[in-house]
């Protein structure tokens, strides 16, 4: 008789990021038992327990490990630990235990009975094998082990993704550094042209580029931070200082339009803002220039 195959139903890698759907085993369906035990098998009570067990299974929402970045691994682990210890898994596990206990007893009993077809004992054994395997699988220790494996698998995937783009982020930051001086020079020239008669036009020519320059800087900064958090392991990367600068500039760069920040600014205010963005550019260059791959 073929042994129970957990892979067929998705129980071999529960919570794994790439785990497939989990289904209720055919071996544990009441209809399967009633068919395979034969008409000459005496009443065992297994059918009702199996029906109850399937209902318990349907009450479980199967979860998988899904931390989008390395820094979210702990939170995701805690979430799944609560799920493992939750009422739905316990109800299904308890139902499986009840089935396993009864199926084991009935298998031994039916195999010894002279007037009962051999198929009945084999059917009960088949039920026991499946229920027993799943009972062990769903206990806290086994589920905890699978959670550890799922966590490591997720960490590996996120780290690979981070390393794949790590070099691109360094290059993107370099490209922004290379154009900073020219961009600031152009903005300063427009600022110097500002007078009483052209203020509205010049505000747009200064405010728009300043906001765009902030966005140009925050994009590689944000990507560098994401990669580092995901485990890139950059050399000479000051994560704390980069985070501070990123948050400061995001107040401007995250707006949908330059008018959200500068709509009512006069020339003096824009001169002050120009100096602020220029200082951000200096800090951006200082922080990103030494960054290197691990």
C-alpha cells in the first residue's frame, strides 16, 4: 500500500514563500473511507470523524511567509507564530488526532476480524497513516521548524534581490552627483533674473527644477536604503545620515507638484530655499560618493 504523500497536498513546506495551495487529503475524506472500506465493514465511527475533520480544515486560512524586506523578518515571524498557535490550526490538529487514534484502533481490529474483507483494514490503516502524519506536522515543534525554514528562504530571496540592484543604485547616485553642479547653476541663473515684473514666471523656472532636483536625489537615496535594509551590506554607507537626509528632502520630493511647496514664495524665500537644496546636494554627494559594493 502506497504511503501518504504530503507533497500531493502541500503540507511538506507550509509557510514557505513559494509554497503551493494546501488541500484536504483524499485519504481523509469521509466519502473515500466509505467507498474503500466496503459494504461488509461494520460501523466504526470513522466516517463522522472524517467529516468533522474536513470541516475543521475548511476553517483554516493557510498563511505563507511574506516579508518584503529583511527588516520585516521579525514582524512576519511573530505574525506566523501567532497563527501557528491560533484556534484554527488547533481545531484542525485536534480533529486529526481524534481520527488517528480511532483509525489506529479500528485498523488493528479490522485486520484481525475473520469475516471482514481485507480491504477494510487496509482502508483504516490508510486513514491512520495520513492523519498521524498530519498530526505530527501540525504540532508546535514541527510548525516552528517549518517557520524557521520559511524565514530563511524568504531572507535568501530578499538578499538576492537586494544584491541584484545594489550596483545599479550606486551608479544612479553617481549620475545625480555628476549633474548637480550644472543643475544648480541653471537654477541660480533663473533666480538672478527674477525681478518685480517677471516673478510669476521665474517662480516656476526656479521652483520646478528645485523640486525635481530633490526628487532626483531622493530616488537613489531611497533605493540605497532599501537595498541596505534588505541586506546588501554596502561599504562606507552611513545609513543613519542617509535616512535623515532622505526624510528632509522627501518633504519636497514627495509632493505631486512644485506648487505644493513653493506656490506663494517670493524671491527672498526662493533664495533661501535654493541654498537649502544646494546644501542637501553637498550632503548627498558626501554621503553617496564613498559607497561601494560589499
